C-alpha cells in the first residue's frame, strides 16, 4: 500500500499526470481547472507552462506528443472551444506519445458564462472521454487515459466538474512511471492532414472508436454492482456519489468511459434490472444513446438539464421524499464588487462620469456591469470586447461608437484580444480600446502571463511590452495612463473617443492584492469637512460607508490607499495618511 493523502480533485489530477510519466503540461488558467497546473508545477520532472490561450496550450501538448512523450493540456470547458480547432484535427491524426486534454466543466455556472457539456464535444470530435468520480479516481483515471491514448492512437479527454475539482478525498500515492520516449517516425499520411490523408484517417478513427467501445465492456474503469435489481442506475462522475448516498442498495453501472459507450455492457445491465434510471448532470448524452438502442429508461423526464445535482434532489425525484429541511437564516445580500484599491474601479468611475458604454470582456473588470458602476454593456467571451466594438462601428458608423469603448484586461488581451485589435487596424476601423493592465490574471488567482515577466515556474523571462505590441500593429495613437490619475484618464478618453481612428489607452496599475504590492498610506475621513454630497460613495468601494449622520467613514482595515475617493471629494474631507 502506498502513502495516502487527502487531496483536492485538481491536485489528484496533477498527481496522476506525474505518476503517468507526463513530460510536458500546458494550460491557460480558468476556474475550475486552474489548480491542476499550479500543482503540476511542483513536480520538477514535468515541464509546465501557462500558454497565452487554450489553443496554444493544446498545440504545445500535440507537439510534445508527436515528439514521443506523454503530454497534456488543461483548461475549463469554455477553453475547450478555443482549443477545438487542434482537438478536432488531432483526433484524425492520432498521437505518438500519450496525449490528454483535461476539461473542467462548470454545472451550476459558478464561474462561467454557460453550462456546456464537454462529453458532447468528445462525441463530435470523435475523442474518448473519461470521467472520474472522486479524487483517487482522478489520479488513477489520468494514468489510464494515457494508456488508452497510446493503445488506440487517439487523444483522450479527462472530464471533471467544479464539484470534483474543488472537493477533497483520500488519494493513494504510487511511484512515477518513466515510459520510454517513442521514436519519431516521419509519416505524412498520418501527420499531415491534407484532405486526401484526412479521408483515410477518418475511416481509421471510426474503426478505433468501434473497437474501444467493444473493449470498454471489460475495462476496469467501468464497474457494475448488482444489489436490488428492481432499480438499476447508470451514472458517472460526481453523480455516482449522490446515487450511493441515496440508493446504497440499488444496482449501479458506473461509467468511467463516457464516450464511446460500452453498448454490450449497458445492454446486459439493462436486461437484469426491472426499472432503469440514468443519472447524469447537464445534457442527456448517455440517455439519448441508450434510448436509441431501444432500451427503456428514465432520465430527463424527471431530472433537469440545468445546474448541479444533489443527494436531496435525487431523494425527491427517485424516492418521492420531500425533505422537511428548515430554511437557512437569510444572510444579508453580498453583491459582487471590486476589491478596495482595484484600479478597474477608477477607470469605470471615469467612464461613468463621461456616460460611456463599454463593450466588455472576461475578467475581474466584468464586475463593471453591476451596480453601482453599471458601465459594461456587453460581455460574450474571451477577447470579444474589441471585435464587438468593431462590429458596432461597421454596422452603425464611427459616430455611433463615439460614446463606446472596448474594455479588456492584459491577460485577456494576450489571450485573444491581439487578433481582434489587428482586425480593427487592418479593416480601417474607428474605435477606442482600453487595456486594463493590472499585471496579472486576476480573476483566477494571480497567474502570470506573457507580459508579467514570470513563467508558471516563477522563472524570470522576457515580458511582452503591450504598448510596443500595439505600436507594432501600426496604431499611431497608443497611450499609457496611471489608472488612478482620473483627471488625465478623463482627458485622454474624451480626446481619443472623438478621434477618427483606432486608439489604445493602456491603464497601468497593479492589482491591489498582488503579492509585493505595498500601499504606504491609507485614506482617512475628516467628518467635520464632509458635506454629505456622496461623491466618494459613487464608485462603490466597500471601504467607504456612511455614518448615522450622513457623513462618510473609511474602514482602515479595508482601505488600500488608492486615493480615488480623495480625488472625488471637492471639499477636502478625505486625506491620505502614511502607514507606520
């Protein structure tokens, strides 16, 4: 027996990659997948990087696989969309060293803009999908994924979800394997996907998946337990835990391989139970296939396609038990809000004063859409702010976008904003782009990116100069402004919004929570000078509140001394004091 540890699901995935002998790992941070790479980097035997985006990460992993080593790329489910171009193609090309994509889905929309189901991507891309149900399975299934990848000459998706990624379980550690590096052999017919080659490879891929589906009937990652055969459950992933809590005596087929499905195993299981239920979060991926085979089962007739499942939900839907659970005490609402000292708040304060609309993007600055700032009007996906602004201008003309700007963060700009800005220049657009450079990938927990000068391993590297990059595109009007210099920022935005050209304003101030960022002063209210005008309250800084008499007070345990409230006060009722 090996050493046992309690590990986060994401940490267990990283451990499984280590034990499988992975040599190369590439990723872009995104909840709920971020901690995979943050744990992988602890293993010196693995080269690990933050890539600029998920497409690049997948291509890095593909290159490593083609060179003969085991490699992986990790991302959240919407990142799979960015990586889908290489994924859909390499499924035809196959692998040399084992190749795994880890995709973290987000049922319940805890940190995402949709609830897409990666199992459906796997089906469309003709890629096997494996799903663990606890931390130790996450470790073991990672190793098994590489075995399947190499045996069936295919990339493999290991799908996880928020609940598994961020819950903890007991993991039994094993030693690292050191697979032999596979020799590279030139094979144009396999590795160069010209149409004539891809046509032949498609036939091979279909044959491999058919063989995998047959072999899956005896794979150890698919397990059958026969107990009370009056009820049979087919389930997978974290849902298995809920099933076992609610129906410990039911007969259960737990699928570890969820694409392709082991048809013969499912048919055999269905024939031995009186009533068959399929319990799967999100889309009826298993259910639709099972029903198409003529097998009677109950699924989305009683279960939802939205959000996370729970043991209590299964008790209600399967057993008809409506639990008499006391309503929890109502907590005061806590709307999402930017941190004290956040440079984005300063930028949005100026935009609101100017009555500007913002085409928005993905990051902490998305909170500019909510009260009291209410500046961001649109938000679609990574990098979309610049392209949507461009579309508005082409649809309605330059006058229409005079009171619009695109707002994007530094990490997101380097992720997918660069091409969008290039497109504006190339197609003779008019519009103002604000790049909010806070020196980090803030929303996912302060990961580095190509402009921070640090790698995932913390090594010093060349830092992309965003200003220089914009100038290199041929943009004449590029400006860097301190995010907290609201007078200068207002002047520059008003000037550039009126310009008949593409202009870029880079607001530079680090995230207030970044390690190493030290504020040497705090703001302090002077109640005797306060006129109760409320100007300092408009940005919604949580450190600034009202006294009972209407004057303001500043919580010095929260204040980071950015000085935004002091700049807004015209009566000298706020001052800065040095921190001892």
